[in-house]
C-alpha cells in the first residue's frame, strides 16, 4: 500500500518563497487578531460611535490607496527595491498597531488607521513582486497559491486565537499589541532571511525613462486595463462574502415557519466551513487548472461565482432546504476564490515588463481597494431595499458574471494577438 508523502504533495519552490510565506502567515495572524474585534473595541470600550469608527476605518482605506501607489513605485526603484519597501511597510504597520493599542479618542483612531492603511498599502506590492521574481511559469501559479494559503491560514489562526483571548481575558488592547509584535517578527524575518530580488535593468536610458513613468506606462497598457476592469468585479464579489452575506443570512433567510434567519452560531459554522474549503482546496484547484491559460482559468472561476450566487439567492427564496443551499453556495464561492487569486496575480506578472513588476502588481492591488470601496455600500443598499431586493441582489451578481466572462474572452484574444505579434517580430 503506497505511503503518502507530504513532499510529493507540496510544490517544489525556492526556499525564499517558503520563508516569505512563513512571514506572511505571521503577519496575517496578527491581522486576524484585530480584524473582527477592532470595531467592537472602539465602540464598546473606547466609547466612540459606530459612525465615527466607520469614518476612521474609511480614512485608513484611503491611506491604503496612496500606500499602494508608493509601494509599487518603491518596488521598482534602485534605492528602495522590494526588500526595503517591505521592511518599511512592516515598521509603519507595527507603529500603527501600538498607536491603536493606546488609543482613547477619535484622533488616535484616525492616526492609527491612517498609519495602518498606509503600511498595509506599502506591504502588498513588494510581497507579491518578490514571489514573481523568485519563480516562473506554472511554478509561479503554485507559489502564489502557497502564499495565499499562508495568508488565509494566518488570518483564521489569528481570528480564532483572538476570540479565545477575548473570552478569557476581555483585554482588547492586547490584540493590537500582538498585532504589532507580529509585524516586528515579519520585519526580523525579512531583514535576516530575505534578500533583495529586484534586478536593476542594464538596458539603455529608454528603460530608465520607462521606470520613472511606470504608472503612466501601466495606465496606458490596454491589456492591463481590460484585466483591471474584470478584476474589480472579482474583488467586489469577494467583498460581498465578507460584508453583505452574513447580514443577509441573519435577516433575510427564513428558516422553517419561524421566519427567523440563521443563528449566529450557524453563520459562524457556515463561514468556518467556507474557510476550511478555501484552505483545503487551494493547492488541488491550482494544480487542476494550471493546464489552462490564465484568462480561461479565470473564466472557470467566474462560472463558479455565478453558480454560487444563484445558490445564495435561492437560500433566501426557498421555503425549505435553506441550510443545504447555503452550504452549496459557499462551496461554489470557496472554489471560485481559490481559482481566482493565484491566476490573477500570475496573469499580471506575465503582462508586466520586468522593470515594472512592482507598479503592475500595485495596480492589481488597487483593484482590491476599489472593489472593497464599492462592494460593501452596494450590498448594504441592496439589503436596505427589503427582502425582494436582497434576494435578487445575488441573482443580479450572477448575471454580472456574463459581463466578466465576455471581458475575459476579449482579454484572451488580446493576449493571443500579442503572442502572434511577438513571433512575427522574431
């Protein structure tokens, strides 16, 4: 009987990728400690209004947009490079965590969130670019899958341990201190074990001018902009799972004849199941889809999003079998998520000139910022219209998948035309 070997299941990746994944696991564990509990702390313990907390978090998101712009530019600069940018991001994020831990008023909340948003914005371009620098081909898809797996695992470990710590001690401020320590550990890991992966171009002055105008080059790349339009749709979809869906399950799904939605315990179990699927299926799904081109893999993801949204909409419309439909919908959406993230990042790397990887991946990260800026208010507006609007909102998202697939087909044609044009030049 053959023995299972862990080494045969894990992809063969450079040691630096595994070290980077470990650092990302630690960082996201710290983030998990504060993710769900920060609003509760600032409202219940600090005494701020929910509106004030929402404003503080929103200002942090805006700071994150600027952080991503600078992070992309820093990544592609000779002075900063990937490593120094990541070290700066970890340092700023650590300071932000300690500021939030000491906060007793709205001013401190804003200051902490501006620093945190800016630090996190700086963080994503270098950490994604390093993965791209260290790998190539199908190995790159697996490397992005591994680092996303580390992110998800870290986040869930942090959420669970944070909940345990709060239930035992009730000390919310310690969560921010632990978050700050996690960024210090990330700083140490990068400083000691990660080397600079940026390779300055030895080409002519034209390359130098291209680097200086990196954002202009990226924003004039039609293929990248077509991709960005569909990527915003995908990130908007993900935001609905995390922000709109829990409220929909509790307010608009009628369980039996009671007319009451799923209990908090049931919703927790549903999303824990979804997270388990995301972690368990990350590597198998990537291995199954790597024979497809990036746009085709993303089309498969889009189809799964559509199927998942239909099931979620039916969860609220059906008189019976709500729990089964919710499990079915979240299963489709979990697979759609793991089919999306590694292939999207790998596609951007393929589009980017090597000297502008940081800027291109920063623009990819901006799509997440835009998706999360649009998604939660859109979902909230749909829920505020009442049950009919809430149920049909999910079916509307399913219909929007047709647009996503049409854009991806156009993207696939554009990439094929680029390949043909390159062959003709050779």
